[in-house]
C-alpha cells in the first residue's frame, strides 16, 4: 500500500486504491458518509464507533472491519491503532469525526459539562494524532483529517466549551502539521456549519432548521455527504500540498455579516 500523500505522485488524484484508512466515529451521520466516500475512491476501511451495532453496520456496508472503542480512553485508542494496523497492514489515512457538546452559557457552565465537552471534542484527537502520527512517521507518511466546526472559528452563545475545544482542535491540527510534515504526514481539519445529520434532524425542530437555513448564504443546511466530499479531497493526493489548514464547509455562514438586510442603510 502507498500513502495518498506521496510527493512522488505525478498526477494528483482522488483515488485511494489499496490505502488503509481508519475512520473514528464511522457509524452515523458524517462518519457514515465519509466511510462511503473513502470506499468509493478505493480505500480499505477500519470502522470505529462506540456503538457496536453502528460499527458493524457501516463495516458491512463498505466491506470494512468493525471495531468498538471509546476514543477518549488511551487504552482503547492504543488497542484500536494496534488492531487497525493488523487489519490494514498499514494506516495510510486517518479520519476522526467524533465530537459532541453540552451547551450552556459562560456563567452557567459546570466543571463537569466543560470537561465532558472538551473530552468529546479534543482529547481523542490528541490521542489519535499522537499514536497514529508515530506509526505514519515510521512508515513513510500519510494523511490525517479531523472534523472541527465553525464554532472553533467564529463565536456563538452557549458554546463556551464546544467553541474553545474546537478552536483547540484547529490549533492541534496546525501544530501537528508543523511537527509531522517532515515525516510526510499531512494534517488538516474540516469545519462544518449546521449539517443535517440524524442528531440534528431529531433534536432541532423543522422551524429551527429553517431558521438556520435562512441565515446561510447558500440557503440550506449541508448534508453529511458534503462534509465527506471535503474529507475525501483532503485525504487524497489532490491535496498533497495542503496541510495545517481548516477548511470551512458551511455554506458561507461564517463570512456573512450578522445584521439582517432590513436593518442596513
């Protein structure tokens, strides 16, 4: 297997034929769409999820290997990386989709909720970047892509922990890119806006989703496949000179002037 980032490749391509990829959080939403996108490009997949049923389901769909782990736990992450290496032979690519928040204002956020959110957003990224980075550095390079959020680039109410953790993730990506670039490893993140994942569709009312859509210049929520497409691009040799970047995939939400048009002179 060859890494999808080799500088020796003369013609950049989206193809990932024969490349082993680990997808953490593969069972649902963006993770599921990403597994399908990578497989469609020829990647061999190791599908990780904390939910055994979801891990097996997506692995069956893409002909990959299912694995159950808590990405926040170092022992679980170590076992995951060892098992993925055995299953794939070599980890050429890695994608981390895991992330969740407990929302509260700055004045009301509890220590427990702050630490839970930063664990769900940032700790697993550090653990996998470290352990997968060691392997890739020893084996000639590779690509890592983490799913961030526009919350780490902009600011919004009730996202004090989530926004801080996502900003920290973007910083981790930049530092990893600098430290690991000499080993042929690219590290990037994708920052979605509001995405029509199963979680969003079940927790936000249709009225609220419509309100979000109206605030987006392109006029609609992203689909999981939109984020997966960006991840595929960054994972491939089409992006072989891109590292340390956060690619916003938000329909223009983060660049829109915040005041309603009717209030403008």
